[in-house]
């Protein structure tokens, strides 16, 4: 009976591994978005400077 209770409890509890992995995945997605915006900012700086250089020619 005790083993049956353990099985029932383990089924009713959410899996900790899946919860942690989904949180990690969400944070990875957030970090990817941050990196993308940072890269776009840096490229914008270079784009502006290139346009300025082209105006001289």
C-alpha cells in the first residue's frame, strides 16, 4: 500500500525537470532577443558612419 501511495504522489506532482528546462529555454530566448537588439544597435552605428563616409565621395 505504501508503494501505491508513492506512485500516486509522484504522478500528481509536476515534473521538476520539465519546469526547469522550460524556464531555461525561455531565458535563452530572451537572451537571444537581447543579443539581436544589441547587434542591431551596433550595426546602426556603423551604417550611419558609412553613409557619412559615402557623402564625402
